[in-house]
């Protein structure tokens, strides 16, 4: 690459997917997703580059221009994919940062691979960045990049955003490489978290494990470098979702879907990546009991649960998939609807338009993670549901609960409490549901993903 960029995003994945066009040639298409939508305008405006893996192991490809900015592919070998990505990122850090809801595994060779891959990303970013550029590193797969990059390029302004929770000191301290990760993050000028609790956990960790001076949200890292820790709750392209949900195609698809479900009086919906942090076992048990006890009538109510396939080669995810299959099968064999099961379970991914169609017809949206950085599904539902007559049941352990206070908040570990909240959401008078939904809509309309990016980058620019 010859030209350098004044704004560089570094993320595990590139914002493009490879597609084969009609002539049989390879092409790249922007992957759907809020982060890309929010950052693309900034990339075009400032002259940007996006550094990331293109998704196929053992393949080296050249950088290219896409939609007005540069794509900088970083290669990964199959072994690195297993050790850095499936291993250290998703079987060590992911469970550790989510309150150890599954046991984190610690393997020294996974760590070596994580460090080597982080270095490769840092070198690629250092090469892509112009003098004095702003570099924004994303998420838990790349926590060593800020420090590595600062060593290579002290002239850069470096931001880091963590999309998942940052755990309390006691949990983080299990990590054999806690010091290295901490120093890695401290390489940034600004570290962003989803909620204030993440920032304060981080600052407490710095206080406990290093003897650096901290003033309010600012750590004096060394002579001339400080690192600020703050919360920037991520959001969605609210208008984009609302427009999609109002399009004639989505409205038609929503009606077809309702028909397919047997025109039930009431639809409960869950949409999650199939992940043990999302609380699926507890949620399905709670709703199953409501059907078994006759509080929900399977001839009137259907619970549609979509679980998008995710990290399928990681052991814990295989187990979860089997557990959910069994649980749903058992409940459906005990309580039957008219010509269809009480729980319609789909282990599949869908286009965004189908997601919007589902959100449209859901009377009660059930989002009950055991721990979640933010949870965008909750916000997408609020943006897409057409009338103000829906209801959102939301775990208090999702970052989104701090903003979506008018949701029916639940503790997903408390099955009886969750059952009571579900029934309340399903049976509250229309006026109550409307009042709550209006407040929720106002929140997601005010604080969008554009605001999130502006707030973060505005603060980063303002730091000396
Ligand atoms: C991490 C943090 C944080 C899901 N299935 C399909 C599909 N999706 C889309 C949803 C939503 C996204 O994926 C899931 O986002 P969440 O926020 O719910 O959860 P994570 O994937 O765990 O994301 C989380 C987030 O990062 C952002 O910072 O909020 O806490 O864990 O946008 O719509 N999209 C399509 N088909 C599917 O089948 N098209």
C-alpha cells in the first residue's frame, strides 16, 4: 500500500464479505452491520483504512479500495484461527469477561498465538496510518494492539472500544496474562466501555495491579502518556431499522410469517446468537413452564426462538446446541399447539429484512442474557416494532438495561421472577405497554450509533 490514511479502524474482521458476481468473478460487498454503517461516512470524509481479517484462513490477499476507503487484509493461518480466535478470544477471554458463566480455559500456546496475531495487526495498522493519524481499535480480540502500536508509532492518537463487559478485578485477575492485557489497553489514549461499570472496573484494576497515578477517569501511564477510561454505550442505526421495518416488502414478509405461525393471538420472540451468555436455557425453561402450567395457552400463543449459528467448533457451543435441542423437544412433546409446536425453534441465520419482519410481529420481545455488553437486539426491536403496543422483557445484566429503563426488567437467574415479568408483559393493559414503548422509542431515537461514534471520536480528538 502506498497511500496512508488519517483515520484507521482496526477490527478482527474486515467490513466486507467476498461474493461471486454474475460473471463468476470475485467481488467484495459491504457486510451488513451497525459498526460499518456508522464508521463508513467518517472513513470517506477523513480518508480512511480498515485493517482486519478477510475471513478465509491460509490465504494472503492484497489490499484494495472499497467504497471510498482502503481495505487492509491481515492474514491468519488455520492454526492461528484455532488458537488466537476460537481459543484465546472465544474460549478464554469471552467466558472470563462474561462473569465466567462458562469456565474459561487457559492455554499457553493460545496466548502465544494471541500475542503474535495482535502484533501482526499492530504492524499493519502502523503501516496504514499517516503521520498523526487517529486509529480506532475494536474489541477483545485485539487488546494488545494499542500498546504495540504506540511503541511502533508514538505520533498516533489511539482509541480502543470494548464491545463486551469488562469484568470485576477478582475475575480478571484469574488471567495468567493479566498484566500484559492491562498494559496493552493502557497504550490507548482513550479506552471506551459499554457502561460506566466497565470503566470503573478497569480503573480499579489499574489501581490494584499497578502503582500508577489516577485522577478521576485518567491514568498517568508514563511521563508523557495518559489513558482515559469512559463509557460510550453503543447503539443502532435507528432510522435505518425503522425504515426497513416500514418497507412494503418487510410488511408483506411479516404477514406471511404470522400466517406461517398459524395466526396466533400472541407472539413471543427471542433472537440471539446461539451463545451461553444469552440465557437461552433459562428463558426456554421459564416459558416452557408457563405453557405447562397453562398460564400461556399454546393454542393462542407461540414462542418463536431464533438462534443464529455461532462459533460452532468450540466445545461449549456444541454442548449448548444439544441442550437447547433437547429442552425444546421435551417441552413441545408435552404441550402442543394446534397443528404447530408451542415453541418454534429455528437454528439458522436470516437476512436483516427477515429480522425486521420478526420484530414487527412480536408482541413480547424476550431478551434475557446472563451477561451482555450492550445487546443490540433489544434496541432493534424497539426501533422496528410498528405500533407502540409491543413489550420488551430485558435482563438487568445487559448493558442496554441502563438505558432502556422502561422495559420489563428481569433477573434471568430467577425463574419465578422471570415468569412473573413475562406474564406481566403479556397481559398489561394496552395503555401501560404503550407508555413504556413510547419511552423506549424515544431513547433509541435520541441515542443512535452515529452519536456513539461522534461522542467517542470527539473525545479522542479533544485529548491533547
Ligand atoms: C457483541 C456484544 C454488543 C443476529 N442474528 C442475525 C443477525 N443478528 C444481529 C442482530 C444484532 C447482532 O447480530 C447481535 O448483536 P448483540 O448486541 O445482540 O450481540 P453480540 O453478537 O453478542 O454482540 C453485545 C455488541 O457486540 C455490539 O457492541 O451489544 O453485547 O456481545 O445486530 O440483529 N443479523 C442477521 N441475521 C441473523 O440471523 N442479519
